[in-house]
């Protein structure tokens, strides 16, 4: 080594500024200084600007009376505080996201499986569905539902009657609201007890099958146990549940349970839109399962439904889960489009708060914290689920 | 040998012709195809019937609404108002100029047409794999074309009258916003991706933070920040154009998504390529520019195009800060008293959806095409 080094001519490579370590440290120090200076500059500008406009910083405004009212799932009045309003908006975002996720997943699964159907017509319909919805902005889907479909429904006077006291009109979907009686908690307890019993049966059946190899219809038995016990208690306690019927007044419907047009628009549009993406994810997941698996499953005598349920889907899930998680995140972020139809989600409420108070920085901070938090929660949940179903290799 | 000649005695040789067997079941033609693809089993048949009924229930009213019954030509809204159950294409026709150019002044619209032409001349050769001068084409697409267009469209030079960005709108503005987002997201996305893969911890974590924050929040909030917070962040008195603010927000957002796509490509380049480049004595930037990026970008072209599709669809959100791209121009025209009828929103939205669809579908086909083209090398 020493002999080789001795023969070398000291060149530009040996200068201190070409030393990788010194370089990397210098670059990073410069970067830190630049970032700090930039943030400091922005901070200085912002405080000056806010001071000039007479806007106080900080989250004190959250405790003030809002003075506006919006329809959300939490009951609100114009006396509610800004903080409470934002909380109501947050709840709306979560409810719409969850409902859209459920609809999109079910519809997406159907579409994805249909795209692989051996039936030409079903395959084609699914393909048209996917290619149509994947290539238009979600905002158009939302506006179309809101301005063209729901607005075209008849007005309340000639609402479409879907059943006794269930009606559909351009003011929303009206149905009776269940009112819990004083003894309802007994039914609830009975339901939980029956669930535990059903689970015990299932556990026993599994243990027996492991021991003796004999099967037992634990699913049907469990269902029977749950239905019989819950329904029995329901009848025995005597009228634990009554319904508050929607009452038609001259221009509106009061009471009962209402799904507002805005809410319906949001979850239907996002569900239908995202289903096209989930359909493609499901399709690619199923195609990733090797054909030998399907053939082997058929060879041991499983029917095509069983092949799909017991062999193909569990393996496809491993491929499906990661992109599915990011689709769920997209749904959550797309709920912010609610602003366009006036559904009071977190962004729409934040916009309402931002205008009178001028607290734009704080509101944007709240948005960012909430959406980032929700992203992290969904990622963690999906990672956990992914780890659970991951292939256990020898 | 001669014994064998008396064939009459050979019991295993057939004495008379076999009866003709029926021809094999046809495997080609309409009926066999239908049996294989539509009526394979009882369940299949039920599915087919359900599909036909469903299709008819949707297609027949849709065709009646949009084609056969639709009002294609009408001088005023009266005809449309009298037939609220069919599409009013006359409304779209009457507002077409606005949908394409926004409120860009009539005598200056040729400038927008030149912009469309230049865009086609830059983008189409870039998309054709065998077209020559790729490197120059890319530079033209990212630097020269945006610069030339900004002078052309804003004006104020070479005797062109100045056109305020406030009057820009329609499909033209949608293309401007998405093009700027695309052109900016490539270089910045590559830089962010390289930063994220850097071994310097501060560079790495800074890039991770930028990318993850942008990807974690909805575009609407990014646009709010660009529209409302940006003026607060700048020194008092410094104020810049609303459109520029929107472009800033969209570019930032697109760059973060692009960074993740490019990172996928960087990870897919085999390690030997890095090692080989280093052993040749190339430094980091030379290695990245000559060896790594050409391979990484080629691998992820489908992903890049998919990001472009997402970006193109997302431009519909810039209406949040009062910028009137195609969709919001269409929405604004709903309240136009000359054309406002019950069927106007559905017709206008269908038109907007078709325009978006044509662009996005073209891009998605292109993405599929490159995917297939790139896969050739891996085919066995």
C-alpha cells in the first residue's frame, strides 16, 4: 500500500474540498442555514403583514362564538364556537370518508371481478365503467350527481315513495328515525351475549375439526344463535324500539331521518369514482395469482365460487392491500371537494371560519394536522392488516 | 414378401369404407362465439340477460337524451326550456368560444391558437419514441416552449397588446395550468427524488418532509395556501399574479407526486449500474445524468404519464382561488340568463366530462403503449 501511495502524484483529488466527508458536511450546513434563513424571512414577513392587518395570531379564536350555522351531523347553532364548528366539520369528513370507502370497496370488488369474467358482456360493461370514471375529474362526477341527478328528482310534493314513509326527493332521502325505548340496552346486551356464544360455537367446532376431522356448520349455527337470542329478547322486553315518522309540511319534511342531497352526493360520487380505481387494483391482484393455484384448486374439487373465495382472493389480497391503502387515502383527501356542493366538511367549515376571522394560517395548520394525522392512521392500520395477511414463509 | 401381396386374407385390413362422421362442432362464427362468451352456463346466461337489461336501461334513455332527442341547434334558450328532458347542445355550441378561450379578447384569440399549435409541435414528437432530437425536444418542452408561450399569451412585447391573466379561461387555461405543472414537476420531482435517496441525513429528511406533507394533504389546501398564505409570506407590498400563485401550488403538488414515481425508477436501476459508473471514475452528477437517470426515467414513463393524468384532472380544482379553467367556465355559464334552463347543467357537465375524458384517455392509452413497448425486453 505504502509503495503505491508513494508513487502517486498529489492531484486535485487530494485537496480538502474534494474530500467527500467535508463536502457532505459543508453542503448540509449551508442547507440548514438556507432553510433557517428562509423560514425566518417568511416568519418575519408574516408577522409584519399580520400586524399591519390587525390580525391576532394564535388559536384563541377557537373559543369565540361563530355566528354562522351549518347543517352537520353534530347539532350546531350560530352560538357554537369556531372550535366546535371545526370539530363538526371533522366528524362530517370522517363519516363521508368511511361511507365512501365501504361503497367504493364493494363496488370496486364487483367491477374488478367482472372485468375478469368469462362473460363477454359483463366484461365489456365493467371495462367501459372503469375507462369512463378513471378518466374524468372527481369534481365533475360530484357536480353531475348534485346538479344533474339529484336536482332533477321531483320536489317534495310529488316525492318518489319507495315504501311506507320512505321517500326520495330533491330535498333528500327521508325515512323513519328509530327511537330507542327505555329497555333497549337489554336487547343490546343480549346481542353481545349471543355474539360471544356464536364465537364459542365456532371455536369449539374448529377444535373438534382439528381433533376428529369432522366438520360442523358453525356459520349457520352462529347466525341462528344471534338471530334467535336477539329477536327473542327484542320481543320479550316489549317494544324497546319505536319509529319517529317524517311529517310532511307544506314546503319541507320535518322529523324522521334525512340523508341530505349534499351528503348523498358526496358519498355516492366518491364511491362510484373510486370504485373504478379499486376495480383495477382488484383485477391486477387477481391476475397476479398464478394460474397453477386456480388449476390446483379446481383439481381438488372446489367449485368456482370456492376457488375465488378460498384460494384466489386470500392470495390476491397481498398484492391488493398496499395500493388499496393509498386509494383509501385518496378518498379521504377527495372529501375536501365537498366545498363545491356546500357539504360542511372540514375544508368547507374551515373556509367559513377563515373568512370572518382572517385566521388563515391557523386554519391551514388545522387542516394539515388533521389530514396528515388521518393519513398516518390509515397507513398504520393498512400496514398492520398487510402484515397480518402477508405470506408466512418457511 | 410375395405372400403379403394377397391382401384379401389380412383380417386387420378394413374391407369397406367407414360411414361419414358428422362435421366437427363449429368453433368459429357468431353462434359458437356467443355460446363460449355469453351462454357458457346457466349462471352465465343469467348474467348475460341481466347485463342486456341493465345496458338497455342505461343506453336507450342516454341515447334518447344525448343524441336522438337532443337539441343540436337553437337560436335561443326557448327550445331547450320547452324540452327539459333532453340535452341542450345548442347551449354548448353557443358558448363554445368561451369554453375554449375563456374571456380572452376576440381579436387576440389567434395567439391562443398559435399556442395550441406550438404545444402540439413540441409534445407530439416528444411522445413518439422514434422521433429524433429527443434531448433538444425535451429542453424545448421544458424551457423554450413555456417561455415563448408566456410572452405570446401575456403580450406587452413586440407590439402584442397585453392581456391580463384575469381574462384567461376555459380549456386553454386548463392546458396552461396542467402543462406548467407537468413541465415543472419533472425537474423538481427528479431533484426531490434524488434528495430523498441522498445519504446526507439533512438533505434526506428535508426532502422526505416536503414530499410527505404535500402528498398527505388535499390539493385544495395546497391551493388555499398558495392563494391566501403566499401573499402573507412575502414582504409587504410584494404581490404577484393570482394565476402564478395557482401555478406555484399546482407545480409544488405535482412535483411531490412525481418525486415518488421517479424514486421508484431510481430504485429499479440495478446496483451494478451505480457501481459500474463509479468504478469508471464518474462523479455523482455525471453518473446521475449519464447513467442513472436515462434508465430510471425510461422505466417509469408509464408512471409519469399516470401522474400527468392525475394532474390534468386536478386542474379542475384551481377554481378555489377564482381561476376559471374549463370546468368552472362551464359552471359559470349555467347562470347565464340567455341559456339557463333545467337541462343546461347536465349538458354542460357532459361536455366538460367528454373533453377531460378525451385528453385523459389518450394519455392513458399512451401510458399503456409505452408499458407494452418497454416490456418487450423482459419478455421470454
